[in-house]
């Protein structure tokens, strides 16, 4: 999209936020931009139109290409007793990652509970694939076994 689209006053729901526009000048010319939780990409388009290389990451699973993978590890409810993050707005409900991909992605693995490494925490982890997903070709070996094979071990 052209930069003048953002200044045209058209489609106000797609225009970048005033806050982002206010600070767009902080990014040096040609500086890389990471747009997390990008939604439809209104901020990514704004930066791209200004000549910045942009990586936009959203939560819309429909955007994941066929055969693509979603690998996600994050904090879950109950983590407040172990440390940060403590804010319940940033802690997933039990099974929330699983609910999020249901009907959209094939789940390879899902975990929801306590971890002790690298520090005690409550977390959720999911490995999932966009269909079509060839289960017979998937390698589910743990990292240590795969590393051992690469190094010539058993």
C-alpha cells in the first residue's frame, strides 16, 4: 500500500494508530521493524511504505501457509506464584493454546503445566502444523537423541 493511503483519511479502521504515527520517526531510515500481534498489518504497511524491512507476526492462524508450523511456548495461569509475568492478562487459561488451534491446525504435541528449567514456572507449549501435514514424515525424536545421531552416536 502507498504511504498516501494512510494520510488519505480513507478506511479509518485500517489506519495506523496515532501513537505509532507519532513515533515512526524514531526508526532510522532503512531500519528493520518487528510488528508483533500485527493484526491486518496496518502498522507493517505503514513502515514498509516508508522503505523499512518489516517482519509482521500475527495471531491469525489462517495466515499460516499450508504445511507451516506453529511452535509456541508461553506462560500460563499459576505463574504468578513463581515470578513474572504475574498479570493475569498475560497468562494463558488452562488449555488456551489448544483451544486456539482447534479446527485449524493439527496438534503434534501440547503441554500445560509446571516446568523447572530454566526456572520454575507455569507454562503452555504447543507444536502444531497447518494441513496438509504428513504425519509419517514427521520426526518426533527429542533434541538430545537427534543431536546424538548427528554426532555419530547411537
